[in-house]
C-alpha cells in the first residue's frame, strides 16, 4: 500500500456503506473503512493514515465521514425523544466517528461536531475549538440553546459549548485575527457566571481562565466568590497564582463527570475503542 494508490473496492464499498439507512450497517462500514489502518487503537490516527494512503479518494472519504456523523447525531436525537439510549456498540462507534471527524479540522464538519455533543459520545471540545474563530458564532448559538434532558437528566449540551468557547480562547494565534470574536466569547462567559445552572456556571468560570487578567473578569469572579461556594471561592486562589481552577473535592454535575480541576469532561473512553466490537 502506498501514497497515490487507488482505493481498493473494499474501501470504496465501505464509503458507500456509511450512507446506509441502517445504523448497524453504518457502524460496520466505518470499521471496515479503517480496518487496514487500525494499529494505533485511535480512530483519528487510523483515518489520517487512510486519507494519506488514498489521496485521490480523500475528499470523498472526508465528505462521507462528516455526513455519517450528521446522520448518527440525528439518529441519536430521535432515540432521545423516544426515551431510548444508544446501544453500547453504537455509542462507541459514534465516539470513534466523532474523533475521526474532529481530527479532519474541516469547517464543513462544524454542524456535525456540535450536534454530536448531544449523543453522549464525548466529542472533545478541542475538536470544535480547532475550527475557531470561524466557528465562534455557531458555538455561541449552541451555548444559548435550552438544555435538553434524557430520562430526566440534563445532557449539559450548552455547558459543553461553553467549555468549547474556553478552548477557543486558548487558540491565541487564530483568535488574534478576530478580536470581535474574543469580545463575543467574553460577553457570553461573563453572562454565564449569573446562570442559575450550576454546571453552566462552573463551565463559564473554567472557560474564563484565559481572560483572568481582564479587570472586569477578575472583579466579577471576586464578587461571585462571596456568594457561590460551589466553585469560585476555592478557585480564586488558584487563579491568583495562574495555575487554573481547582476544587478541594471533586463533585458530579448531573450525569456528566466533573474533574477535580473543575472542568466538565466526557464519559471515560473504553479500551480498544476503534476495534469495532460491540
């Protein structure tokens, strides 16, 4: 196998399979697509090797992967409305597919990546932030959407978008070209400090860390520290030393895990995630 080679029929068949009407057929097609490259155990690396091996087919593969993630997100949301969860096999597939699509760093994938944050598949916020500053408006729209619930539990979709905004602020080189985007994010995060939702407020505090030298940001955090024992009071000392936000004890935020550094995180990723097994 070498760069420039035409993709074999098995690869092209798998690409077509990603457009199947059946979720299980799409899952199998995805793992068939990366099967020759799954030495790393990480779908994003497998897909990078796939695209490098078949550059003539790379664009078609990229489009098929992005479209598949959009399809899976819509399918997951339809199950959510019926009160049904994704099976473990499909959830693991959505996670691998999301990582693969996120690693493409393709603006066309933004809609799919934002939608996939509601599947429970744990799309890392840095994949969305990689598309900043152009993605800022769409992420802000997501952060302002009403919370969705599954079986009575919040999905923390707006909070995940807030976390992504914080990651956008860390993309210093790209964000400097769009100071108005930084201003937009700042306004959203400052407003988030007043949210009645603890998880959203927590995400806003953590996301503001790159702006910790901003006088208004510091002043609002200091005022909040006197009335919000959940996070801010124990975080200000860390902020003053420039070390980040941390709580003395980890807490949970609904069903979404929260790290001891006060940051929302996705569900733990299981081993062998890109093997395709159910």
